[in-house]
């Protein structure tokens, strides 16, 4: 059994009900594993593409962020991985209660993580995650972020309104009672 299969087999029972409680785990063994989450959201192991979506989804459920590094975390071990941009790619957008003050903008990652923009899941523009680019990010879990696809950004532009304040233009979005102002241009 390969190291990848061994890691996966130990995780299956822990993720049957959703995300396991990685924040409670204090694994004794620390190490590294040659896994890279590419900028496009694909996962590589030892240079080869991980083709099994179920395996990627399983590993994504035990992602952890600590001290500026990303890990796969289990009760027994915490293995450092490489993330080129962000560990999550937000690929779907829905709006709940669209015509009310309780409007919620809901984003879903390529792994099925659901994020409602609001107090705990902020939306902002970052200029450091990809050098030389303004990248829209959202808080996902445990200090990790998700990058919005271009199509999601276009959908947000249709949902928001352009406002001008202090000689600057912003795309203003409201979700869960919070206002998000994203700078334009």
C-alpha cells in the first residue's frame, strides 16, 4: 500500500459525517509529504496528478493551516504540503433570500465546502497570494482562504452596486448583514 493510500484509509471513517475535528487533534508525528495543490486547484503527489476526486475531497477535509504553512492533519500525524496560491477554489455561487435584508451570498468550493459571506467568512482583494495580481479571496476555515473563479467574480459584479467614496470606486456587496467593499480598478 502506498503512503498516499495508507493516509487515505485512515481518514475514511473520520470524514463520514463531514469535516473531521482537526482543530482538536494534537498529532505527535510531524513530517512532510510531496503533495502540491496547484494554482488551478489540481492536486499532485510526487509529481503525478491525483485523479481520484474522492481522494482529493477526502484530503481537503483534513487541510490545516498553522504558522504560515498548510498541512494534512490526522489524529496521528501532521504532514506539511505545498499550496501554490490558495487551498480552496470557489466555483459556485448562490443567493438566498435575495430580495430581503437577510440576503446571503453562498459560495461553494470545488471540494463541496459551503461558505456564507458574513461575519466569519470575509471577502477581500489580496495582492500577495499571486504576485502582481489582485485576487478576490474569501475566508473558508481554520485561517485558510479560497480564491474566486472569474465566473464567480462576474456573478458578484452583477449582484453588487458600484459606489464612490473618497475619490475611489468600490463594488459593494451585502451578505448576512455585512457590507463588503471591493476596490475597482
